[in-house]
């Protein structure tokens, strides 16, 4: 089963444990703490679009990207009138190219960590960097492998996995332990990684 078909099947059957109703508090905290003003923003792997919709409601010019057209259709429907303000884009970052030098802010919730190899994660980091303006910021919420036993749940990465992939393209401003903002009783432990594009 291809990656696209796997996600299509998950959205079709409703087997989407990553889905959530409320905006992830990690995004809100970073936006407020860093005083990030409305700008051109990208939400890769946006899923049902909760954060993309929130960013658009705050005045950000949002491109919401996902490999699943079904997820984007559901996100657009959930957005209501705001859906007209968001650019919805079906895309596989491994094979497709993002527009160059377009975005000031990238937010991903569980997108970067889905790529299994160092090479794949490095390619994702390179493509995201190329899509950003100078000094652009990328906030990534990444499953945290440190001290976590093998179990079901999101893909898990170590701090070194992150640094190895992003360091040529991004300066890491902060790498903090957090949890996913989630409807689940016991949200997964994550890395909250804020990065700035290297010039």
C-alpha cells in the first residue's frame, strides 16, 4: 500500500488517532511567546486542518498541504468561509516541489517525524528551507523517542535524528520536551522544535 493510499484509507475509515478538535497548545504558545505576526505560512501534512484554520483566523496567509485529498476536502468543509482564504494543496513532498522562497512560517504537527530514514528527513528539511524566506521559522512537533518503550503511537525520533536532518538548513532555536495537544487522556510525549532558516 502506498503512503497516499494508506492515509486515504485511514481517513475513509475514520482510523485517525492523530486527529484532534482543538488547536494544539504548542502552536499557540510559540506564536504568542515569539510574537510571530501574521505572514505567509505553510502547514505540511495538515490533515483535518485544525491548525491551518486557526492560523488563517489570526490573519496568516496559509497554504495547507497533505498527501490525502480526502483529508483536505474534510478540512475545507470544516473551515467554513475561512476555507476560501486557505490554499489547499494535494502534495507528496518526496516527489513534488514546493514553491521557492514563499513562506515566513512553517508549522507541522507530526509531519516531519513520519519520514523513517535520515535521507528522507534531510530531503524534507532541505525542501522546506528552500520554500522559505530569509530568517523564516519552522515549528515542528515530533514524537519523542527518549526514554519511551516500544509501543503503538506516533513515530518516535531522538534529538540526534532531528539535528542530523535539519542542521545544514536550519538553526535550532529551541528543542523542548512537551506533549501533543490532544483529545486523548494520555497525550504522546514530543519534541517541540523551533528552527530558523540558515542564510
